[in-house]
C-alpha cells in the first residue's frame, strides 16, 4: 500500500511539473510583443476601429485565465479597460473548442459618444460579418463580472456600477445583479431572476428609497430576422421622485427637480422589434400613478390663476396628484391629470417631447371659481404657463365688463370660443 501511495505522489508531481512547464511556455509565448501586435490587429479588423493592448498574460490566481491589460478602443473619445480576464471551460478547450466560462472586466470607462462611434464602425462592417441572427452562442461566457464599469453620458455625467450575470445551459440569462456604486441613482440595486425554464424573469429594483417589482416575459422570434416581443407588469412603491430624476445624488440637485413626492404606480410595458438595440426607441408603457405629498416646483398655479397665466417661478404643494402616463421611446404623455390643494384644483393633459420640451393645457379652479385655462410650455427644468390666445382675449373682455370676477370666466369662455373657431375654420 505504501508503495502505491508513493507512485501516486510521484505521478502527481510529474503532472504538476508538466503543467507548470506548459504554463510557463504559454506565458512566454503570449507575453511577446509579436503576439500582442497580432491580437491588436485582429481586434481592430473585427471592430473597424484601432485597438491597443498594454500587455497579455496568463494569470494563475485566483483561477487560470488569459488576461489583457490597458486595453484601448481608439474611438473619439476612447473606450478604455484596465483589465480583461477570460477563463475558459478547460474540458472544451482540451477538445479544441473555445468556450469561455467566465469573463471579468475591471475598471472600464465607456463614454457614450465613444460607444456610438463603435456602433457606427460595426454597422459599416456589417457586410463583412455573419448574417444578422447568426449569433455565435459558443463564444458567450457562462458568467460575466463587471468590476467598476463607468458609463459617461453625452453631457459628461458618470455612473459607476458593479454587475454579475449568469447564463442558463440554454444560453438565456439566468440571473443578473447590478448595483450603482457612484453617480446618479447611487445605491440602486437590480436583480433579475429567471423563472424555471420559461422565458420570463422576476424583477426587483431598489431605487430612490422605494421599490419596483414585477415580471417581464419574452416571446422569441419565430424565425431568423423576425420580430420578438417583450411584455411585462411592474408595481412601483414609495419611490422619491426628486431622487429619481436628479442628475446627481446631492441634496442641492434633488431640491432643484420640478416635482417631489412619493410615487405609487402600476405599469404595463410592451415592445416589438427585430433588434435588441432598438428596444429603447420602440418600448411602450402605460401607467396609472399617484404621488403622495407632491410639490410642483417652478409653477405657482394659484398665482397663475390670479395673474391670468403670467406666472413665473414659485411652487404648488398638492394634497392629491394622480393621472395616467403613456410613453413611446423617449416621448411622454400625461393624461387625466387631477391635482388638488385646499381651494385649488386642476385638471389637464401634458406631453413631454424627447427634447424635454413641455406642451399641454391645464384648467385651474381657485375657490370654486370658473376654471382658467393655461397653456403649458417651456421645458421640464424650466416650465412656463400662459393663457391661450383665445383665453387672453376673453380675459381682457371679462376684466373690462366685471373687473376681478369676470377675468376667470372671460378666460374660460374665450378659450372655448377659440376652440370653436378652430373647428369651424379648420385652423
């Protein structure tokens, strides 16, 4: 028995020696300038943009992996990654098949203009690549780790996150965990968990002091190149609106937001598209919402009524704010708005363009008086309210006939008359 153990130990030592020698040879070959330059050339050809690599190495800790350091994609501005580690499925690699088990990306900085430039370069090379829909699934890592990835938007604002994603054996996402550690929405956490073998995922998001929970479901394309469908239901509870919309996680930035309060909402979403990258533009949502302890900043509706729409600045605290929201891509439409605060009540319709420009009409009543119609304009960050042209004429006539009391009634009648003229003359 002792002799058998000795032979086993000797065999293990020989195997370890051969493995160490093989790794050293591999390290020396991969670490040469010639190999690095060939990898730069092949990566640049594949992306359509120049790529530089500071170093390529074989790492042994914590697990064997091929590591690339100081990677730069030479877009304008450049995309940079401090370190990329690829850990293969060794059983497949020994059989000559490339199948990455884990991809680790550390301290990447990705400016949005650089990403846009990379997408444009890839589109130009579309004719040289495989047909759309022919996805090389075998090259997708079973597990992906993003360690300190920073995304910089077009205005220079940065968000840094930690993320980890795992694929099921059928290559669909099994689980996704994301946490924002710095920048806008700092502290937010997202978890997507697949439901058994179905193409459906549970959603749990902690954001702005509240939660968004629900379920999304995917109906894949029936054939290559056809549309796939995404749909879902979400429930929003206790989300602080000023924290949600603030560009920076600071009290000053939150205080400057146009609306504050706690958001409660029920949302349905749907999208049909052939390309996953087009989802932000085709996604449609419908929501019913209520905002508790709401304050509208930038508009004093009571003063707007008293000055027949010539209001600038101020704020309006509300006891009730509710309505419906529809979105299509970046465009937003608010309908059936109902707001009240003491003797003030308002109803209306508001649209927010992708450029953040506001448009719409609000009818405001103060102390039971006839509703004064106000036109909403400006932007989300600088809202403005004025009387419509017809309402201005009516307000002027009402003031002449009955100063004070007749102003609101005149504005309301003038607005209705203006709408009647539009219908009659088609203008």
